[in-house]
C-alpha cells in the first residue's frame, strides 16, 4: 500500500483529523486524491504522473515561517530587556 499527500477531498474519509481543518493527517491511499499526481491518458490506459514535488513547496513555506519566527524571537530578546529600564 502506498501513501500519497492528500487533497483533503477523499470520499469515505471522516476528515476528523484532516490537515485542512487543523488536524495532523496529510495522507491518503487513494491516488485519485493525491495532490502530487495527475492523470494522463496513455493510449489504452490512464497513467499517473508525479507533479513537481509538493513536499518541496511545503518545506519552503515552513522554512520561511521558521525564519520569521526566529526574527521575532530575536527582536523580542533585544527589546524586552530595554523595557525593564523604564
């Protein structure tokens, strides 16, 4: 069985722990609901082709968020001691 990054729209899923509603579940076993695959017609069959890495996009977004959090923490470390002088 394979796991795919889910689009959050899989039928039969209770979606109680779905990432789209703040949960932790990111995956599906149904390739039809995989965000990083697309269907392409191939003569007699349907062929599933992997799209550009969705994980790489997610990692980039989280790195940007982490950088922003670190900047805020650094800013607070500098400013908080100054507030104690007043």
